[in-house]
């Protein structure tokens, strides 16, 4: 079993696609995705400044495109006599559900392609719609986010709730991101929870909170027009870290993610129970790779930040594919690990109307 993990907003860097675009095949894919998303990904990935790619409407399709270029490069590597890592397009993964995919925030769209749920062009297009809608929602009310590092979780959540803020992202023990009105975040920074420090994040608004409701409606309309397929691999949901298999449920979860917390901590818990033989951190990989090393030090993880990293990753995946190929399709060891990690079809998630109750999750 092998896993792909995809990063979210904040991991982008200027010129991050330049090396990839030296390959004519990658350049052509990026041009097609640019047309589908109505955004110039070639410019954003090569010549755009840090400030330009930090804009939400630009960051999100750029990150999804970067991850998918690496994923497709790995997918097309295998020769005709070998099973591919994941065939490009909606088919998604090798037989036997040997692929696990998870993505942080907008990275869940990248992961959906890795798991065979979405076509690459559709994922990039949805990321562009999502980014523009979230940028518009940010303009409605002055909001932002702040990382709360350290302190007891109960104390952190109590202080967040006391100030009328939301716990928007759980990255792991001692790493909770609060979101809400700017003045309330200022109060949090002035009087942090016991034993915690507060660091403001350079983001445009309170992502993953009810402040994104207008964006949720826009993305819901776009997602309703987008084909979602049953995963050929295991896709972990940001809502609760569960493996989800129903296409309609996946569509709903990807939409509701905009107004609900990202439970990356629970995704990591599931990934740890699955214990994949290799975990590929898709580009830009530095941030998620650091979290994986810290939270799951025993996980066999390898990063792709550019084309030069592909050879190392291919060798690692070749070894895993050989082991998978020696087993019957949907082999017992893979099934047992999936079963141990939890049901393939997760229960219904909390509704956004529960509002600040999210801070108590």
C-alpha cells in the first residue's frame, strides 16, 4: 500500500513550476488546465511574485496543479508490463485499492484525483472556483487566522470559544489554528491560553469557518456540475479522517469543508493506522513533510519538490508495486489495514449551522 498526501495554502513559493515546464508534456497539461480553470497557471508558476501567488484566487489552483503534475509524472512512469501508480484521468489508481490519498484543505482536491474521484482538469477548475469564491468571501468582513502553538487542547479550545473565534484547523497535538474577526484574534494574541503562543498567519480571511458561507454556496453549485466517481483507492476526509467511498458524500464533504474545521490530525491518525509502505508528499512538499516527520516519525515518507526527486520516488514505489503485484488483487493485508483504519463509508459530518460548536471538536 502506498499513499499520496497533498499540501494546502501557504506552501507555495515563486517559480515553483519552472522546472516542471521544461518538459513539453507537463507544459501542455498546464496549458489545458489553465483553460479549464480560466487562470494563467504558466505565469503563476514561473514569473509571478510571492505577493501575486499568495492571493487566494491564485494560490489554490496553482497548488493543485503542482501536485497533479508530480502525480501524473509518477503515473506515466511505469512501463506497459508494470501496473501504473495511477492512470491519468478519472480512473485514478492501480487495482486492489492499494492507493491511499489525503490532502490538507484545498489539497483534498489533489487527493481526490489520486484516489480516482476527480479528473485532473476538473480538480484544477474547482480549485480556481474555490479560490475566487473564498477571496470574495474574505472581502465581506475583516477576518484572519492565527496559529496557537502549545498549551493544553482543552485550554486552547476554551479560549478560542470564549473569544467568539473558531478552531479552523487541527494540524496535530499542540497545533490548532484559530480563525475569526481580526479584533478577536488580537485579543487572543494579547492573552493567549496558558502555555501557548499565538502567531498570526498571512491569510486573507477566516477559512474553514461560517465566514466562508457565501463561498460554500458558489463551490456547491460548481461541484454539482462536476462528475464525482467512486474512489478506486482510499480517500481520507478532512472532516474526520475517515475513509469515504460514496461519490455524493465526497462531493458534500469537499463543499462543506469550506465552513468546517480541517481535521488533519485525524487524517494523520488514520494514515498511521494504515501504515502505508511508502508515503509520497506531493509538491510543494516541505510543510506537510515536516508535519509527517513530527507526528508520524515511523512513516516511510518521501518528498517530491521538483522533477529531480522523481527518480528516488519511483524506486520506492517500484518496490511497493512489486510487493503488491505478488499478492492477489485486493489482497488480505491491504484489506486488513483498511478495515483496521475504519469503515470505508464515514458517517454524516457536523453541519455548518452548529457554528462555534466546531471549536469543541
